[in-house]
């Protein structure tokens, strides 16, 4: 009896041990499965967070690119305009007084040969003669125009081809060269509203009494606005050469974005002012271009740094930002 009792107790003990072992194995397996499930959830969450971060970065990059394009493009165009003026000034400074006088003489003779009125249709021979005068650097630049009140510092090139008007101001062939003198009327045209360059976009902000300057070689002429007209493209009577008058007209398209008419901003010559622009100012990039050109890349770098910081050290605020973005 005792042996049977001991045997039963041993059997029950073995069963209990086996049960405990099975339970332990099940518990261990359950814990492993649970940990594995948690790891998978964390992995999925990390992947979801990474995708959200990538999408957010792409959207931010696109936004920064769209926002900064006009400023950066205008800065790039202004940089090239500044370099063109600087090259022109340097070329002029290297010329002798006799060389400059010879060039001015040819320009004056050309102006004197022009008939009164408007004569913008040139023959091939006339155009070749026109393009050979005042071309100091061989690039077609004849000088530069400055309007301090609206921040314009732009080179002036022969002709009004589209390639010229995309980056600078064009002098209309058949009008007087902008060297001044009685019975002269120089006409210069520039675009406005371009996404890539400011150019004459603010020309409509000028009013009667405002001034602008035109520099050819080393001589600067100041004009005061005395007449503003809005005309159709074919209406050119206001651009006529008039006996005894020294005029210069700046023209651009209007209304903004429609471009069905032209603004004619005419000025008559006055004595140079003490505040007249100088060559050193002509080769300086305006502050309104420098600030966004420098500030926008810095803002972009800061945003990228913030995203990297939140990605490496997630917190409730960063998670909330991602959750809001998902919604």
C-alpha cells in the first residue's frame, strides 16, 4: 500500500512538473509572439513615419522651390546684368579720350542723319550701320539705364530682339542714340511681369517729376519725366523726333499680365543732380534681391535640420505634426 501510494504521488508529481513545463513553454512562446508582434508594429510604425516624413519633405521642397524661384531667378538675372555693366565700365575706362570722342562723333552723325518723326523700319544696310555704332565691347551693349526710385540698374543693348528683352533693356533701332543733343529722341524698351526678371515691372510707379539716368561711355545724362501716355502698340506718334528737343522715352507693356497697350514714360533732359547714380552704384546688386536670395536658402536649411532632428528624436509634438499631416 505504501509503495502504491508513493508511486501515485510520484506520477502526480511528474504530471505537475510536465504541466508546469508545458505552461512555461506556452507562456514563453506567448511572450515571444507578443514581443515579435510589438516589434512588427514598431517596424510598421517607423516605416509609416518615414514615408510621412519623406512626403512632408517633398512637399516642403516643392513649396520652397515655387516660393523662391522668382527671387532667385531675378537675383541671377541681376547678377548677369551687373557683370555686363561692370565689363562695360571697365572697357570704357581702358579707352583713351580720343577713342571716346571718335565714338561719340559717329553717334552724333547718326542722330543728325535721322529724319524728323518716327523711322523704325531700317533696311539691312541701315541696320548694319546702326549696330556698328556705340558697340564698345562687341556684345551689343551701348550703355546702361538707372532709375534709383524703383531700383533699376540695367544694361542697354542694340535692338529689341526677344533674347535681349528677356535679360535687359533694348534700344529701338531708328530712334536716336541716347547721347543727348538737340533734336534727339531715344526710345528704350523693357519687359515687365516676367517670372525670371524684374526689369521694367515697376515702371508704372514713376510719375511726372521723377528722374532717370542714361550712361553712355563715361557720360551720364539725367531725364525728368514730363509726359506719361498709354497707347496701342501701333501708336508711335509720341515717339517722334522734334526739332530743338532732347527726349528719352522708356516703354513697356501694360496692363500687367495682359500687355495689350504700351506705357510711354517720356523724359526731357535736365542738368545732372547731385544725387545722380554713379557707375559704382550701377554694378551693385539691389538689397531687395540679395535678402531673399540669401534668406530663402537659409530657411530651407533650417527646415531640413528641424525634420532631421524630429526624425532622430521623435516626440509628441513631432508625432502630432505627422498625424495632422496625415489627416
